[in-house]
C-alpha cells in the first residue's frame, strides 16, 4: 500500500512514523484508539482523486483531516485508515470583490481567512475559540457554529461554492459561487456537515460579510436561569445582537483559575450572560439593562470600555472549554428551542444530581441559539476509564430528555464516533435510511470516513 501511495505522492508527503500517526490520527477527543496506517499530504486536486481511486481499488479507508480540533471523533483513525491531511492545501487562491467571494483550499486556517477578510475591509463571521488551528474544510464538514451564530448563522450560510471529490473519485463543482441557482438539488448543502463521509472538499468559495461596527460587550449577573431568557428577549426587542452567550458560576470559577482572570462583577451570581452588540446600539442596550435590573432579573453588570476589556470579558466565555479539559469531562453539546431551555436544563440537572450528587456540572454555551454545552467534571480520585463508564450510563437518560424536548443530541460539534450510536435520539428511522441511501450514492464502496455518523 505504501508503495502505491508513493506512486501518487512524493516520499516526503507520506508519513508512517509513530509520531505522525499519533498526531494526525486523532482530534481533540481522547477516548478512541489511534491507529492509522499512514498519513498523506496531497497538494493538488488530482492527487486527492488518485488517492480516492486507489482506495477504491485496494479497499482502503480514508479519513479526511483538517485542524483536528473536533470534539466528536470524526477525524479519528482507529482502524488502519489512511489519513488525508489538507495541511498542504492551505492557500487562499483569489478574491472577487464584486461578489465578496474568497476561493480557498480546504487547509486554510480559519483565523487566516478571518485576517484575509479584514485586509479586504470585510469580515468572515464564523468564529470560535479554536479558530487559530481549525481549518475551513473541517469547518464546512462539521458546519461549524461558534459565538456569532445568533447574528450570522452557521458555516453553511457562508459557503457559496464547493469543489468535492466524491467516493468514486469524481470531481464535482457545487454551486460555483452563485447567489441564485434554482437548478434542483443543491449538493453543496449535502456536503456541509457530512463529516467527510460523502466527499473530500478540495476547494471552497466562501462569502464574506461587511465589516462590523465596533462592538461592545456586557456581562450581566443573573440569579435565576429562566431570567436569562427574559434578558435575551428584552435585549433583542430593539437590538440585533452579535452574540448572546452564558456560563454558570462554576464555569466562571474554572476559567478564572485556569487563566488567572479577575471576577467580572463585584457581586457573584449563579449565572452570567454575555451580550455583544454594535456600539451604535449602546443607548438601547443601556435602556435594556436598566429594564432588566428594574424587573429584578439582573443583579449587576459590566460594560466594556475598550477593545482590550471586551477581549478580556470574552475570555471568560471562550476559555472555559480549555480550562476544564484537564478534568477529561463528560461532554455534551445539546440544543432545544430557546423557549424550552429552562425546563430542559432543570431536568438534566435533576437527572445528574439524583444519581451523582457529588459531581460538578459545568454549564455554558450559546444560549441565544438554544445550544447548551454540558460538561460534567471527572472527580479527581476517579480514573478516566471509570468515568467513561459513568458517561456510558448517563447518556441514554440525557438523550431521552433531548428527544422528549424535540432537541438535538449535537448542536454544533457533530456526530462522528461520539454520537453515532445515539443518532436515533435525534433522527427518525426513515431519515437514517435516507442518509444511508445518500451515502451509498456518493461513496458506494464506503471508503470515505467509514463508521462516522453511520455505523
Ligand atoms: C465552545 O462553545 C465550544 O466553547 C466547546 O463549542 C464546548 O468544550 C465544549 O463543551
Ligand atoms: Zn460551542
């Protein structure tokens, strides 16, 4: 097999040493074996096509790989697969100002696209803590969300065109950057969020947004969870918010300890909402804040007075995931309708505390999108393996609640391996059968990321 790979790629672009296999064979999950047989680094579309044809001939499985910051195991290679890294396809190819379109290779790091957009006086609005290492191809393959979804939507909203190598090695050019195109099934949208199971994204045309105004950030202390939604409603009444995030006092405690940050407010609260809005809406935001205090929902708040202070306040939210990673937490990424959040959170809390009263439950997330990140922290004295068992035991109960609330078992992190066996909590049998049919059309020999999303 290695010989066959060398016929397609120069020797320096086929790695089989253990360090490379360990590095490129996994994402940010830590609970799956890492055992690829090789890592390859194509530079051209034709090379990706040749790899796919080889995989079909030889029965190899390919795992597409971007910045490997995913939390679902979609980029993990556990079964001797060949990892196809897009690290060397990392160029921005051209920019078309009339359409505000950037054509780029899949390995472009998200932060580089953001910086490029800024250089053009524009904005790439999908943003999250791992933007410094995640790649556009991976963002598209997981339909990445992040902290600005309430205003700008998910990655899907910004993908104008995709070149994709399907599971048979065919190159398709989906939508070609058009704003309007009413010619039947939009295959581009099937590829977005497909986690590399339908095709390998080899080029993308990304639409840019106009540059935002200067932003202000307000962090508000809220004692009762349901009041956060009243605060959201009040702020949204007259303001188009750029973000509405939340975190609990425990999440704040962890991130402050990890990054040595100051408390945002003099008086602590059980919950905090982080609101971001255009500077021009400052008067309206002040009015909204006063109304929330008067109503008794908000105890205290802080408003950023400079960009540096806004960044500091954002750290309190964006740094949480990293700050608790040492606990190897049981992680979940759930969504329900915004209106259903208080009941849902209360029921999940009750479920956990009933059976595991001593466990620390760390809540935070994109509450304006109905997306809660649930992290239950591993007690210091418990082994990772034993804690894994706990996760195994509690998951069905949590997912039953998600189902009852008509929610999703993965709002933004994806299915990958982590949620694969639970997919039926969010998708019907009929839907899953259709998904299998689609997979078979695009990848008849099941060589593209096999075992991800669907068993
Ligand atoms: C975030 O919003 C990320 O911080 C990570 O989606 C969430 O680690 C998590 O649970
Ligand atoms: Zn998130």
